[in-house]
C-alpha cells in the first residue's frame, strides 16, 4: 500500500473516531435562567434589620431553619431577601454576600458551567448551588421547578399586605473589569445587553444586562473608588424593587411608618425611570424603581423588554 494512501486511511479513521466520540458525549446545553431569586446580605444590627425589612419594606419573614442563622424575607412566591444576622462580615466595608438567579434546571446548569470550566464553590443543596464570577462574587442558582429548601418555604409564604413592592427587578454590585466579567455573564451565561449610561453622556458608570430568558437584570457598578467606604459600597451593591407607580410605594412606606424626608425623595434616574432609594441599617441600598421609563433615557436606548409585576418562569 502506498504511504499516501495509508496516511489517508489513518486520518479517516481518526476523524470518524473523533466524530463518534463527540456524538456520544455532546456538550451540555445551558438551561433557562429566568430571573432574580434573591440577594443575601450581612447585618450587624439584627433588630434594626428586622425593622427595616419587616416593617419599613413590609416583607414577610419566613422561618428558614431552627438555627436562626439566616433570616428570609419573602418578596413574592419566587423572590426574597436573605439577611445573615449573626455572621460577622469579613470586611468592614462590605455587606453583600451573594446574588442568586432562578433557573429551570439547577442540576443541568451546574453541569453546563462545569463543562465550561466554571468550578462549583457551593455544592448543590436543596436545589441550589453556587459559583464565583471572575471578580470573586458569589453567584447562586436556584431551581425554580423543583422547589426545595428556602424556595419551597417562600412559595408557601402568605402574601404580605404591607409590602411596599412585591417584585425584585434587578441587582447590582461593584465591578472593576467589565470585559472580564462579560466573559462569564454574557459569554457563558448568555445575559444580553439592556442599557448602559453614566453621569454624563461621555461616561459609562453603569452597564445592565438582562437574564437570557426573562426581563430581570444585573447592573455592573463601574465607578466605585479604589478603597470605597461602607456607605459607598452599600450604595453600589444594591437590589431594586419594582413598581408600576412610585406613588403606590410612597403611600405604603408612609403607612409602614417611614415618614422622614428620605422616604419621599423620589428622583428620575439617567435611565429615565422614577426611583426612590432607602438604605438598610448596614447601608445596603434598596432602590424602588418604576418598571418603565417616564422620560427618554440618557446615553443609550433600552435594548430589551422592561420587567413587569410578574417574573418570568
């Protein structure tokens, strides 16, 4: 047999074997990521935290476990805020612990991320697992179909009649390297551009990207100083509660006993949406925001559909 013919046969066999191997072991597909599940924060003053989340915001506190290590405040049947009342923060200037998103299949998403080289740092437990993004932020994913653990408790919690809002529409945190974060959030997870803007037309201080199968979004906060104070970090690391009309929020806050000037300090953001900012006792910002812009947004157009009262499933 001629050497050239022999080489051709060898390459043909190798190609066939490789193709068969790939067919037998297909790459995992990413299951849907539909929205925000929760944000978790530290508290250094549990009593004050209870007054803020339970009374001022009017959220229902759900008993998560007998150890009292984690307080869970239901926002609706699929979203909540977690407060760690007895765990000392690792830093004097940081209170955010984690952000979490809903997926239709947590186990499949974990396999997908592992196949992409993203290591699991919080093992699967009660339908929830965690990884770290490129800048070290803890990101959790909750199975929205197999409701276990906290998700199951929140689903069964009664609707709060005193809640100033019953919808989380976005979370945000400090980002130092936008391009590096994009490799995870956009390239691996499939988040899509929503809006970006800054304090002036020529700046980019905030970059928002929506979950791939919903309208909730994550906001990169790009303008933090090199060594932010607790107040600055708390302003940047935040969660946002949506509403059809900000006047509804004002009325509910007043009924809940929030009567000082901050409880009425509405403003229009650079994205054109009417908003109101409150701060928990550890300076973490809770931003009330109307679902749709009241005026034209600065800096860039809105690229995705706005959120509404009901989270995507």
